[in-house]
C-alpha cells in the first residue's frame, strides 16, 4: 500500500523536475515579453528615479532568480499535489494511479491556475501600480480561495448525487455547480484595469500566454510524472508480492 | 489470436486501495503548511508583507513572480 510519507517525498521530487521544465519554458517564451515590458517601463520612468543602481541584475533575474522561483514553486506544488493525489487514490472508482494523478492535476490546473488567471491574469512588469499591490494581492488570493471552496462544494455535491444519478451524471452536476459559483464570483468581484496607456497589447498577450503556458507545463509534468512514478512502484510491489 | 497472450508478460492487476483518512490527515496538514510557507516566499514576501527587510528576495525571484501569475508591483 502507498504511504503518505513516500508520496509526499515523491511528489516533491516530481515537483522539482516540473520546476526545471517550467524554467526552460518560461525562460524561452516568457523572457522576451518581460524585457519588452521593462523597456517600456524605462522609457516612461520618472527621470529623477532613473539611474538607480539595480539591486539584482537582469541577467540574474532571468536565469538563477527565475530558476530558483520555478524550483521552489514546483517543489511546493508537487508536495501539496501528492497529498491531493493521496486523498483521491482509491476513492475514484477503479481509476489507477496514472489516471488518478492526471485527473487530480487537471483539477489542480483549473482551480489553482486557470480560474484565478481568468479573473486576475498575470501582469508583466510596468503594468501594476505600487499603491494597489495590497488590494491586487488580496483580490487574487480571494479568487483562489473561492476556487478552492467551489471545488470542495463540487466534490460534496458530486458524492451526494452518485447514488441517485450514477457517476457520470453526478460528475456533470458537480462540474456545473463549480462553474456556476465561479461565474458569479467573476461577475461580482471588481476588475483590475491598470494597464498604462500606450502599453503594447501584443506584449501583454504574449506575456499572459507565456504565463499560462508555464502553468500548463507545471501541471502536466506533475500529473504525468507522479502517475508514472506511483504506477511503477506499485507494479514492482505487486510483482514482489506475487513472486514471494 | 492466442499468440498475443503467450508473448506478453502477464501483468498483475493492481486494485486501487485508498489510504485511510486517519493515516493521511497529519501528512495533509504537514504538506499544506510546507507548501504555503514555500509559496509565500516565491509569491508575496516583500510585496504586501515584509519578513525580511529590503527588496532582495522580491528582486531575485522577480521574473518568476510575474510569470507564475502572482500580483507584483
């Protein structure tokens, strides 16, 4: 049987690999819109503030800094993802480890990355005001908490309807409830519109696409990676038990 | 048709067995606390809250923070 401890460790290791892949993608696709945004920022900066020595150079930010961020992010998500997997495995009918991991990763991507992104998308440098960072951070995390709570609600509704409507229809009802709550939250929560006049919409689009793409890379690597690792160890265990 | 089964190695069927909640709970808590701690430093340290003075952490993970979708300056 699987132990939570070994799952947590494996999840964090898979997360480390996901962090490396995320870095490669973010570096190749995301750095050029960031550079374009910083060029816009510098062209429109207050001349008095210009010439300040940078605390961390752009080279460090775009390489070691970015790698550090994606690695820590990958390890953290990998750990929590493996615990979600541990809770789901064996509780989704006959789904094996690979299918369970893929399904949990898909749910994780939608709830943790996609839903908050659709309301408060990632912004490149030069597009947010220093004064509203508190408000923007609160709203972003509020959206994340609403998404997680909606997931919990959907799971509760789904489980309570399985006996009556069967697994497939109960899953549709649960997903419908999730979408309904999210749509209401997206409509009711205030929008943030701070993109400065003259900022290239193409740079903004490319940046946001790169950001969403990075999330797709992370969650795909987590889902496929943990599924493969757990499947392999369970097969090995089964072979050992069979031959003993 | 019968040659298919003879060439393939028989694979043992794996029956998915759930981990009991009791055994899982402390690990869920530990995993969540660990993840939130790590994500805090990548995502929001020296944004709204400051545990460490200055802006070295913010500047170092700057690009990652933007690309991973955290609200930033």
